[in-house]
C-alpha cells in the first residue's frame, strides 16, 4: 500500500555547503508538503543503525563517518507517489550519473557525499520516518 510519504535527509555536505534553503525550495516547488522536519546530528550509533542494511558493504565505515560529520536536516514529505517521485527528483546515487536538474546533480559532490537521502520503498519510508520522529512531531 502506498502511504504517499517519504523520508529525506539533507546530508552534512549539503548543510556545510549552504544548500539547505535551495534544496528545500526544490522539494516544495516539486509539490512535496513537509509534514515533519528537524535540524539535528546523527550519533555514531544512530548512523550505524539507520544504515544497518549496508553494514557489509565496503563503504560502510566511510558512510557512517560522513553521516556523523556534521548536522543534517531530516524531514518527512507527503505527495502522491512520494517515494518514486522523490527518487526522480534527487537523481542517481552518483551525481556523475544523475540527470540534469536533479538535486544530486546540482548539489552533490561525490557518490558518498551526495547531498540528500531519499527512501527507496514505502516500507523503508515508514521505518526511517519513525526512526527520526515521534507521532506528535508529524503534522
Ligand atoms: P541511495 O539509495 O541512492 O542513497 O544509495 P544506496 O542505498 O546504494 O547507498 C546509500 C548511501 O551510501 C548513498 O546515498 C551514499 O551516501 C553511500 N554510498 C553508496 N555507494 C557508495 C560508495 O561507493 N562509496 C561511498 N563512500 N559511499 C557510498
């Protein structure tokens, strides 16, 4: 069942490079409604748990180090077909492969430091959203 919600993070590279405003502008201009949002920083334990599915991948250490290296913006977004449409808006994992006009093409610097996260399924959107937000933080 589609929940019409997805979860995103503006990652530490994009925050450090001053792109929070521009990325939120792209997200809202594309028709997504922000139903929860916070400015925060992941602890080591948070990042290891959030990216647990990647724990056997060779880049896991780098990923955790990067994602804990600075502050992030976490948000739950609502729109019809949210997961798929948001993946299209952010573009391919590697910005070198991302289509023109996508968020990663515009703001990411490398496959690791790729500016934004977007859930890859409705199921993961729900898990990731509740990792960061309690029910009373979602509007
Ligand atoms: P996504 O769904 O497009 O975010 O991509 P994945 O689920 O495959 O990977 C999760 C995250 O791990 C990516 O967004 C990157 O930040 C990071 N990542 C993926 N591949 C690599 C890699 O080869 N090297 C590094 N350093 N990080 C990677």
